[in-house]
C-alpha cells in the first residue's frame, strides 16, 4: 500500500489523496492521476500510466518492416497519418527508398488534414474541460466532415494506415481536390466563429490566462516540443527546421507565443489549423502529376544499420528509431513520443494550483494516452 | 468601477456567444443521423467486412490459395487450406478471425489475383464471438453455393486435365506400340 502513496513532501492529516481517473473524462483516455490535496490545492500529483500498454515497440520489432505501419496507427490515434509518416520515413531511410514527388505532396496534404482533425479534438475537449460544451459539439461536427473526407480517400476514419514506406497507398479519388477546398472554405469561417466563442469569453480567459506557465528554459529542459514548446516562445517546428517531404516547398507561418500559459498553447494550436489549411491548399495547387508509390523491393532486407526519423506530429516531435541487422525484421523499434514527454512535466506544473486549474493544464498539454503507454 | 466594466464585458460576451449559437442553431443543417433508421453514405473505398468475389465466367472464386495475403497480414487473421493443384487450384477452407483484424488493407494489396475485397459493411458488433470468425461460406460472394460450385469447377477441371493427360499418355503409348511392329516388320 505504501508504494501506492504519492510522494508528498510534508504530508499532514489535512491532506487527502484522491484518484483522478483512469475513467475520468478530463484525463482524455486511461490516465490515472494520484493527487494529494490540501483543501482545493494540489500538493502533489503523480500520473500513473500503462493502462493502455500493448508493447507496440516490441510488436513492431517482431514483424517485417512494412507490417509495422498499421501498429503506428495505434500510437497517437488522433493523428495516425502523422505516425504512419514517421515510421515510413524511418523505413525509407534504413532501406534507401525514394518517394516520388507526387507522393510527397499527398503525404503532406494528408498529414495536415489529420493535424486539423487532431487539433479539433483538442479544441473541443479543451473547451469541454473548461466547461464550454457548445464548442465541443461544434468542433466535433467540423471534424466529422473532415473525417468524411479522409474516409473518402483512405477508407478508414481513425486508423488510416495509408502512408506507407515508399509513398502513399493510393492516389486521390476523383474530384477530391474540389471537395477538400470546399471543406476548407467553410471550415475557416466556422473556425473564426468558434474561436470567438472561447477567446472572447471572459470565463475561458480567466481559466487559461496565466495558468500553467512553462518558461522557455523549462520547456527545453524537459524536451517539450510542438505547440507546448512554441507556446513558450521557442520557435522550433521540425517542418521548418528539418523539413521533410514536400515541406521545404511550402509557405506557412509557424505560430509562436511567448506567454507560455494555457491560453498561449491554445492559441498556437488554433493558428496552426489555419496554417494547415494554407498548406493543404498549396499542396492541391502545386501537386505534380506522377506516381503515388515508388519502386518497392519485393523482399525488404535493409543492410545492417540504424535510422532515425523526426517528424512534427500535431502534438510535437514524433520520432522513430530503427535498428536493422540485415534480416527481414528490425532488431529494435523505438518511439519517441511527444505526449509522454509532456506528461512528465505535469507534476511540476500543477504543484500548488487548484484542482480545476490542474484539469486546464493537463488539457493544454494535449496528451494522447495511446502514445504515452504504447 | 472595474466591477461594472467586467460585468458589461461579460454580458457582451454572452450575447456574442449566443449570437454564434443562434446562427448555428438555425443556419446550419444538422449532420447527425438517427442511426439504425438512417444510414450514412459510406465511401466506396470503405474498409469493411471482407468478401471473396465470385467469378461467374470461370464459375469459381478467384482465390488460388497462394497464402500471400496470410503472409502479409501482421496479426495472423487468415488461415486456409488449399485444394487442387497447378493451374486448377483454389481453397476449400478460408477463415478470417476478425477479432484480430486491424482492417489495415495489407492483405488486399498483397493478393495478385484480386481475390479478396473489402465491402462497405461495417456492423461487426455482436453478442457472440463466433460471429467474427468468418468461414469461407460467409466470405464467398454467393455463400456456400459459390464454394460448392468452385469445388465442382476445380474437380471437373482436374478430372479433365487427368483425362487429357491419360489420353495423351495412351496416345503416346499407342503411337509407340504402333511404331514397334513397323520397326519389327522392317527388320
Ligand atoms: S486487413 Fe490487415 S489485419 Fe486484417 S486480415 Fe488483412 S492484413 Fe490482416
Ligand atoms: S486471397 Fe489472394 S493472396 Fe490470398 S490466398 Fe487467395 S489468391 Fe492468394
């Protein structure tokens, strides 16, 4: 029993230890937070993870390279195309495969669509965490239309498995570009309205402004990435600093805010949705004709060695490390996920804040437990 | 003073929010469906429950039992037993355990004979685990009948092949036999 007690510094009899989760709606999945409370103030918080552990890294290592792609769908299931891209890139690097230019554009387009879908989940659930149910429903309505588009392309709504080593599994269906543009036109207008619903709302602002401040030094020290890092004023976006696929040819802004609080992280994500829409438009406009899949070796046995691929997933840096010993299966697959890193900051951020603020801070980190637990 | 300004600001924000919700309430079509009664439009690319298409012309299902799909599957969903041989081969058992399936499409892409497809059927939930175990009778378009016909087609083709082979062998033997006496008489 003592092992289950959270590490509370000076525990007094007025402290109360409660469990938040693993089925609490605010924990966004199966996360359990063991919180020691002094009245309404959090004295310490210990996340207990592993409820969703499936041993994905090992499962991927036990299979031929190309069969590991569908498992990455189950990492960050809110943005599985981005995870597909990370593993595909690692496999391409280790096997020296080339990706045709059209496939690069298709990949970027799919990833950005998935980024919008993922940020919409954040937008909706974050609003719900703060207590604004309307915005939640609106965000999921927009996401639904986006998922319809992804369904028309890939045939799935959540676990796509459509970006593969060497390209993309299929080309766009007919009339797809028009459908996507039509969606984006409507979506951007709606997004402004939804954003007004939250950012102009004094309650939302009071709940988020100045709450959960992460200084740039702390963000870097913890290895934060993505919107959490950029919300703290550090301008690092792997799509810009280490561009891959068609990103070097894309024009987009990387939103950065210096406040480092929950509101800053929220605003960065909302602005990223607008930038993603810009990137998708550019992809559709500039996409060259050609193959959607490069030449594939029949038997894939990369030479012994290692490869590391870094990608910018909606949550931050998602990287995959592969080691090959020259056989058909990798020796080791290692996933470096952003959610895990961000969750490790939580206990520091919530010390001394009120319980309700803890929920706001956890929501602003936007963790996905599928990728934390693997 | 600041209390009054924040009150006014809060009041304005309520009006703003209500204006947006009102616009959404009256101005936008609802996108929810009364599900079991109304059905969604499903993309033709949908990755749903599998089927083995029946080839009317050939009178058989396309599958030749090459096991490439089973090898491509990351989770070992597919098992099969082959029947026939050589050019006339198919399967008499082909089982997919959908409880393990990720609907990842890899098996479909692996098949060189276009013999396994995914349909737009998506309703997998059931109270009985056995339902997710799809045997060949459930997988083949046309059901047990199609499987039976495939079996007959293959058997007939094999018989025909055997007969043709026997006839060829007999003809060869006859030719050899008829050649012998000629040779003998010639000597
Ligand atoms: S869809 Fe994927 S998991 Fe399912 S049977 Fe095919 S290869 Fe196996
Ligand atoms: S379905 Fe296709 S890949 Fe699978 S055994 Fe039949 S012919 Fe071969």
